[in-house]
């Protein structure tokens, strides 16, 4: 069975979900935005294309499938992603550890409440 990969929106998005803003070999996740339910490569792409503000995912919804691994196409829950040690639990591809510096833009934290 072939995995059907969700569409990822963004500016110059490649096959592994990298965009013009984040394009290192480790920048391979896309985030389904809580505000619109659409996958975007990053918050900057969302800001440019969506026409509305980002809404952060509340902690109560961190079991939602909202992270897409660009390497294998599997979706992860927010909780799985945050506990992943920067590796996809499905394929072992490395995620950018610097992304944790941006969690507050996407996921409820002490800084967003």
C-alpha cells in the first residue's frame, strides 16, 4: 500500500517539505496549522500565503496528527514529534533540532498562554 502524502503549501517547497525559508538537509517537517488544518512548510510560508494569523495547538490537542515527515510521508502527533529526539520514529530521518526554538509559534507553551 502506497502512503498518500498530504499536500504541503509553501514557497518553493521541495519533495521533502523544505521551503525557501528553511532548506537545510534536516528541515524536513511540515506542520498542519491549527487555524486552518492545512500543512505548511513553515510559519513564514503560512504568513505569506494563508491570509490569516496562526493559531497555536493547545496542549489538550497534542495527540492530533499535525506533523509530516518529509522523508517518509508519515504523519506524527505533536506529542510524538516533541518526544522524537529529533528523529522520525517511522524512518529514522533526522529532524532539525533548532526547530524547538520555534515551538512557541505552533504549540501552546508557557510563552503562548
